[in-house]
């Protein structure tokens, strides 16, 4: 299909030019690994696009992700996304393991393999154990066993129940809300809702646009 070949070609050419310009083998290799999305990747060269440069600054290695290439089809959406998710990733006061739990649980429930793939290592770095990650990936919504609750601890178990309700039904029952609120301030409850809610958006974005070709991929099991 012409469209598919075109969308493959653009990131390849861009990455080769970028790699030559910056003398970097890493960029070429990483960009060549993107699989086609439903839109072409827009990857402006460094120094040519202030919005792309601002996103680059936040990313590891100063390299745009497949997600960024999809977002940059709509530059103002990409800009607003970058500002908002900088806050979610860097400026919340909820614990880092709980933040990543919301992100990973949302990815698992929404079958969003790209989102899980980007965040499993972040979750581990924030202290989530392999056993806890397996629970987030494998346990059906709303049915944590007693053993699973013990492995998570009261605080993270409350966060899973909250993530399950807000993700699967939008309506969070009072007891689920108040069980999490035992551990968090009002400010942190707003942060919790914002994290779980915004990563439901990330799931929808990455799956509906087939970012990195992963819309039908199985979410990895840790
Ligand atoms: C930076 O690039 C290296 C080499 O490709 C890779 O192993 C590493 O995961 C990258 N770091 C980030 C934060 O993306
Ligand atoms: C957000 O967090 C970053 C990284 O820790 C920090 O540099 C920045 O000052 C924070 N921004 C605000 C407005 O607190």
C-alpha cells in the first residue's frame, strides 16, 4: 500500500539526515525501529521547529519518540500535550510508584502495548517489583485477592481499585474513592485523577493512531 510505504520512508529519510547532521548512530537506529502508524511521523530536524525542540529537551537522549512523531502532525496539540505531561511526569506530589501504577494499570486494562512498553522500566525505577507489575498486568479489574493486596500494600492496592473504577466505568464508587483518600491529600487526589485520566487519553491516542505499529500487540507480561 502506497500510504504505508510512504509513512515508512519519511522517518527513515529524516533519521538518516538527522544522523548525518549530528554524527549520531543512535538516532538513525532508533528511528529505523519505528513501525508505521496511521499517520506519517513528523520529525523536524533539531533547531528547525521550537515545539519539536521543546519535546526533544524532555526526552531521554534528546530523541523524539514515535509518539512525538504522531503528535507533531498537529503541532499545537503536541505543544499542549508536552506541557501537560511534563507536569504529570515531573511535578506531582503523589509517590512515584503510585504514579507509574496508574499509568501501567491503565495501559494493561486498555490493552495499550506502546504505553506499557514505555513505562515498565520507569515503574521498576520508581520501585514497583516484578510481582507487583505482574498483578498490574494480569489481574482482571476489580478483583484483587487478599494475597495480591498484601503484595501491593494497602496504599497501592487502593490505587489499583481506583484505577480500575475510573478506567473501566468512569464512575468511581464512594468507598473506592475514600479508600484511596485515606492516603492522599485533596491536592493529591486531583493529581491521582489527572494521572489515571490523562493516561486513558494516552492509551486512546497510541492505540487509535497505531503508534509504532503496536495497536494490536499484546501488552508484555513482566
Ligand atoms: C538512550 O539511548 C540508548 C542507546 O540506544 C538506549 O539504550 C537508552 O535506553 C536511551 N535512553 C532513553 C532514556 O531513551
Ligand atoms: C517541575 O519539576 C522539575 C523537575 O523536578 C523542576 O525542575 C521544576 O522546577 C518543577 N516546576 C514547578 C513549577 O514546580
